[in-house]
């Protein structure tokens, strides 16, 4: 039995933290019996979660449990660039234990999201633009069932040539409807005509980076009686997450609540609500709490990375080595 399967088999109200433990519900705060520290100027106050984290009882999103819990899995593209010819979900829907299968056709609101540029699909519909892009999601009564059902979804692709070089992207066929250039920001300051006695020019390449925090993505989505949804996840920008998620669900923002759980490491990758949107959609579709705890492989495929960079610099300096101008 896998570790996820063992977790599912043993998930009872006493073995995993309930979601009400995050909001001071039954059981109260894990630190409520700590001696109250001395207050006032000059006092050093301990962090509120110190004891729980030291004892290993602090509830991160991957630890949470709720009554009637279902498990989610996401089907991701094996190709960096391809045209989707068809998606057949019947094999997954007919599997015992599967409660819902969702694709781009099931997104009730905005089909794309993004913090600065709204260009990332909740689920790919016509084109796949990166390896690991989400195609569909499944909710089932067991994590192994969810993964098997996701694998049973039949997708026919026409594999296309990917664009992997930023310089070639200028002349390549557009990957996005508005072209391959996302932004052009010319910055000029000082005397543009200045020159130095010494000029050093170089081309520098920085590879793709992944923060890989100690805890991979996880979340729990719980439907609300008013038709909304609560999402428990490790977010570093819950207000923006709420607005983006609500737009994709076609809901008013006040019907979506994002509860920040413990954040097991964050270097930019916690600002992307990609995992939360399929979770919330499945919870709304099934009327049940739905949980996803990503493997490290899925985390690498599904979250944002720091892009590889090509930097061209020309440094001008005087005879003493003092910088006169930098062209970048």
C-alpha cells in the first residue's frame, strides 16, 4: 500500500487534524495552555505556533481531514506543445469509486487566470503549451483510485514543435493569441551617449530554477452551504488567490474563502493558485470535501518556476575602473 493510500485508509477524526482546528473550533488552539508571556515594550514574544511546530502537531494542508473526504488527481500533458484533438473521460467516469471528472468544459467562469497577465488556462482546451499542463481532474473515494482514473482519461494529441529558445521565439509561430512577447520595458537613465575607456561585453545564461520547498503543494476544498467553497492551502497571497479562484468559478469573491495553513517553505511558488482551482471545482461538483497532496514529481510539473534567462551586458568603465555606463 502506498503512503497516500495508507493515509486515506487511516483518515479518521482522531488521526488527522480536522479543518476546524485551524479556526479555533473544537479542540481549540494547540498553544492555549502555554503560560501567557509578559507583554510590553522590550518584551520578546514567542511565535504563536512555536509549540505546535516543535512537537510536530501543527496542521499543514497535507495533514487535514474532513468528514466525507474525497481525493483528487490531475491529468497532465506528457508533451511540451501539442494540439488536443479529443478528450474521452468515459473510462475514468465508469471506474468504481470515481465521483467526478472535470475538464475545460466544466469551468463555469473565466477559463484563464493569472496575476499580471491572464493567460494560463485552468485546463488546456485546444493547445498544450508546456509539459505538465493540466488537462483534467478527478475526485474519487481513494487516492489510488483517483490516480488510476486520471490515467484512464484518453487524450488524442497532435504533437507540435516546441519553442525552447527565447531568441527563436521572436520569429516562431505564436504560442499565444497575442504573440510570444509578454512584455517590453525599455529603461533609460542618465547620459545615453556616455562611453568608457574600457568596454567589456558578455552574454550570460542562467538556467531554469525551482525552489523545491520542503513541503510539496497540498490543499483541501470544502463546499459551503451558500454554494461557495472554502480552500485550505499554503498561500502567501490569499486575497489575490480568492479573487482569481472566484472568477474561474463564476462566484462573487465573498463566496470563496482561502484559509492559509502552515506554509512549508515559499519562494514564489506559493503565489500560484493552479492546484486550488481544480480542487475547488471538484468540491463544488461533488458537494464533498476534496483533498490533493502532490508528489514531488507533480509539484515540479505543476507549479511555477523561475524562468531561464539570457542576459546581454555591455559595461563601460574609465581607466580607474569606475563604471561609466551599463547597457543591458
